């Protein structure tokens, strides 16, 4: 089983990205998936966690992810020394940043940077980074195909948002694959 932890802030779409990955894996990737948030009475801007589990067989464990294979950090202000707790040795950490080298606490992992905020601002006009980080994760991990990710966007999002979010997926995918 592959376990993914998403760190974001309320309003950035972390749970939406987690759910999109689950849809891509479960509906369009021939796998089994669970996606769920972990938050209470948080408000816009407060730290939020979401999780995705993907496996070839039915997933019976519905507990919170304890040991992540992938960690997606949608807002670099959430990085602190405790963020590494629960990340497996050899895991990949994707960070929305223009300079990941300043985060010494992440050096022990395969750390990948992408400036998701710039992509979102260019395409959407708003710093909603979820689909850029989703595209980066798909490109880096191979958990699902880019085609499955795009199909999840078409399936889950309002028609008025589909084309722009597919463009974001493509840009993020190209940035990661081009690095």
C-alpha cells in the first residue's frame, strides 16, 4: 500500500487534491483507494491534513496514515522540525517552494520542489495550489497516470474549472518531468 499525506491550509484544496488522487487511482487506474481529511473546526488559512491510501487490493485499514511514502506540502510556511514525523525512510516530499535547499529538516528524504503558487496564479489568478501539487505528485510518483489524473479532474470538478485545472496538471507534470 502507498500512503500519501497532504499538508495545506484551509482553502488551498488539500482534501480536494487527496480526493482527486483517490478518484484517479480507484476509477481510472484500476486500483483501490481511500481519501480522507483530518481537521476539526479550522477556518480558512489554518493548517489542514488530508490523506490518500492506494493499493492493488481492497483497503480495510481506515486509520490515519502513520508512515507516509509521499508527503505533499502545499504551503512552505507549514514546514517545521516536527513535519518529518511519520515519513518513511526513502520517502518523497514535494514542496511548493522556489528554493527547497533552505529546509534542512527535509534533506534526509527525496525532496522535490515546484513553484505551484506561480503556476496557480498564472492560470487561475488565485494561489490555489492543489492541482499543481497533484500534478507534481503524479509526475514524480507514477502512482497514477497523467491521463487518469486528467480524467479525475473531468469527473470531479465543475465544468467551468476543468480546462484551467487540466492546464495546471500539464504544467506541473512538465516541470517535474523536465527537472
